[in-house]
C-alpha cells in the first residue's frame, strides 16, 4: 500500500500533508504514511486526452447554434 501511495504522489495524482504541512515524497516513511492526510489532486491529462476534450467541445458548440427564424418551417395551422 505504501508503494502505491508513493507512485501516486510521484505522478501528481496525490498530495500528502502532515499536521497541515505539505509532505514531500522524500520525507514519507512508514510511520508518516499512517499519520499523513492524503488528498487527490486534479487529474493530469495527456496531450491526447486534451485533444479529445477540445474536439468534443467544438462538436457540442456546433450543435448548440441557434436556428435562424428564416430557416424554420412555417407553423402548422
């Protein structure tokens, strides 16, 4: 379990605090691991993930454009 926490801290997915003070990975030992408070950091996106988000956002914007009145069919009588 300690190794998993260390890997997540190294990758930037977790941060640790001990008595309210930030804890560096180099300061983390077995005793401090049990006493530390771990917090999830914002996820780190890869370039490919960022591009997928950008493409999806563009698609939604195109679909959300308002319809012009002149292109709407006449109302049913």
